[in-house]
């Protein structure tokens, strides 16, 4: 009996689809919990979701689920011991191994074995494993003593247990398919590419045995390539036909991590549960779930709706997740569109975001692509005020053509921008009283202080200033042109000018070297936002190690970019780096004298940007 390869359309869809189930299972223990949980289990078995996000799970419900057959196919975010200590909770379960078999199979569980003469000793040695049911594969419609040919692929990033997946499938091949010794198993090398290019190794006892109970994927190696174009499916089909395969097994072990993040406030102990996974094609995905604060009206006021808490938790969750290229937030949000949307609108009016970014004036390294990436960051975070450094006329023109530009008022006209080599500029969504510039008393590089007087939605006056202080430029013959005195003098001039304002911010590329320049000269009542909010994080915004685009440069790690703050009517809530991810699919060639050229990834800039979030007091 010979089984054919699935048609291209079906195979392509099966590999590309991903299912996520979110379900509040209801913690009511007095209304048939076993029957209800079995029904939910039937739904899970029917749809076979890749990730399951559950809310209102109790210890009893956890135990019911844990005894179900479908549970064995998943990895759970919460251990049994931890689950038993909590009243009710959210949890996530992730499908750990998916068999994409080009044959019909069923799953059966073996009965427990207690009749061994040494059962007691085994139970003591393996208290959590002994006596547990084991899953096995059984092919339908195969004659006794069938001779089969099976191929196996490892796909995606390496995770623990990859070799044992192959060892397990190899064991299933021998034991449960009633195969003859003529049955054959092939391992395709390097992931899906191995199938397309016909690179494989014949798996034998001698080949597989040394890898048993060893972590990693290097038994045949993995890959992140995809089989998705008609040509790729044709190549894979030709390989399968050439080897006369009965089945192809694609192993997926996608869980990178499970974690929980406590909300800054929750009277009900609510939290954000996060699963970092990857799709069959190796695409990273973050799936998060929560059970946001529940409305609980009761006497005497009947107004305990907890809308502010719910909105704050939703904002915290989405702020945490939005840095990921692929993210999903699901669960029981307890959301009241009328009440919570009104609360959120009030909160949004009180919040204020300011972005500072040295965009890097390098015109020889993909300026259009990099500026579009910075535009994506602007659209993602929607800052109220933007302070940019190292803007060139070309970069100005690229920004001016972007859709997000229309939402802002710019401090510099097009005509004036075209007359300058590079410069700082500011953009504002907020009402602008004035834009201005103040020349420093001395700068050999034409540096200046750019000032925007704006007012918040609540009418609070705010002065936002930015600059690009004098840059260190060591060179022959002395190599000591660090311009520290100029930089310190410029910082003092800027802060002396700004300190008369009740609400003032000084941000930008300060080119500051704490060792050479000393402590930043903050007046009384001023503070550094990064050190105040993230005292345990170094905060290097120029980092040749963290920024792979700069990895061929001399090692340099400095906190060049800063936010200095003095606020009477506002308070800072958070500060975060942006632009820390490489731009997908974009590289450049770094030429080196006397050394081979290097192909390096491209990031939005050589600096990381800083995003400050504030709120009205």
C-alpha cells in the first residue's frame, strides 16, 4: 500500500496555519465542573489549537485537565505543585510536538503497568513518570508486516529534546507500525532545505543510538527555511517521490519560554501570562493572556467597577508586548466598551510621550530603508513631541513624504533644511506656542539648542529642548580632540536657560562620557529619567556589542543619549529604548582595509532611540 504526498495547496495551508484558543473556563465548582471541563477538552481535541490560553482555572480544574488525553500533547506554563497553591489563575498550554504525517494515523494510550516484580522500586526512582500512560502511533489500513519509508525534518530554532523526538519516532517505527526490517527512515539535513535539495541520511540503530537523551537538533540539524512557493513544493515532492516515502514527519518544539509579569496594581492578584513560541516556519510569536480586573459592584456604593485598574492593566500589557514583531493579547478583559473607553480616553488625555532619536546621517547605508523603519517606530508609539538629531536634507525629504508627517508641526521649513549639512529638529502634535534655537557661546561644529514651547491636552505649559552636543573627534597627530570642555559648557548653558521653566525637558545626543566629562551638570530639582526609572540598567544607547550593525567597529558602549527632566505639573512614568531590532532582510557590506569584507545587518540607526512617557499629576 503506497500513500501519495498531499497536494500542494493543502500541504502549504497546513504548514502555515496556526490556531490559538482563549477560554474563560469559569471557576464555578458547584455546577458540574468535570462534565464542563470534559466538554472543553472535546473542543480542544476537535480544533487542536497550537496555543491555549485559559482563565479562571482552579486547582481542581487543573487536575481534571491534567488527566485528559489531550493534555499529553501540550506543555503547560504552570506546574502541578504551583497550581495547587493558588485559588484561581490564568495558564497557557502549548502543543509540543506536531506530527505532519502524509498517512492516516491515530493516537492510542497504553495501559498502566503495575504487575512488574520491581514496580515498587521503579516507582520510588521515578515517582512522576512510573505508571503514567504513554502515547503511541498506530497507522490505519496497513497490512501486517508492512514495509514503510518515512522521512523526518527538524524545523526552527534548537530546543531541548530535539534528538529524542527522532529517537522516539524511530522507536515508533520499529515497535508500533508492525514493520519489517526492510522499513527505512531518512533524516533530512538542515531542515526543510534538506527535503527541497534532497540532502538526507539514512537513520539506523548505530546512527541514532549515540544521540538518545541528548539535547539539541544537531543529529540532522535544523533550519528556518520554508516550503511555501510552488517551486519549493515541487522540489520537495520530487524528493519524496524519488525516495518513495510513505510519510514525512515534521517536528515542532516551539516553546522558547513561559513567563508572568505582575501588573503594577491589582487588588485581585491579576497578571500577564506570556508564552514565547515559534511557528512551524520559524516565525517568532509572543502570545499573552490575562484576566483583567473584574467589576464587583456591592454595598454600600455599588460603584466598584475598577475601570481605572482595568485600563491601566490593558495599557501595561500592550506597552510590554508592542516591541515584538508578532504579538497576540487575548483573554477575559472584562471590558466594558462604554465605561472603559471613557476611562481610557481620560487617561490618554493625561499621558504624554516624547521621542529623542539620533537618526544617523550616514547616507551610504540604506537611508530610505532606515528612515522608513524609524517612521514605523513613530507610527507604533505615536509620540506627542519628537526630537531628532543628525537630520540631513535628504533625510528631511524622506520624512516629509511619509504619512505620519502630516500629523505633526515641524520646527524647520523645507527651504531652511535644504541649506544645512545636518541639524537637529523637532516635531509636535501638541499645540505649539513657539519653536526656537539658541546658539551656544562656543561650538566649532555649529551646535545649538532647539526649543519647543508647547502645552499639553490639559493646558499645562511645557518646554522641550534638544541638542547634539560637541562630538569627540580624536585624530592625528595628537588623538586627543575629545572636546570635553566644550561639551560640559554647552550642557551648563542649556540647563541654565531651561531651569526657569516649571516644566522642562532637555533631551538628545549629549555625546556624554561620564569618565571624561564627569557627572552631568543637573541643577537642583532636575533628574535623569533613565537612572531614576531604571537604576539597575546601564542604558547604553551607543553599543557596538548590542547593535550588530556596528559589530565591526572598535568596541564602544556609552550612554550618549539622555533625558534630563524638571517637572512641577507632570510626572514621568516610563522610559524605553527603541530601534534595537535589526531590519528584516536588509544587510550592508562593511569594507575593511587588509581584511575580508563583512556583511552586516542594518538597524534604524547607529544609536538607539529613547521614548519617555509622562502623565499629568
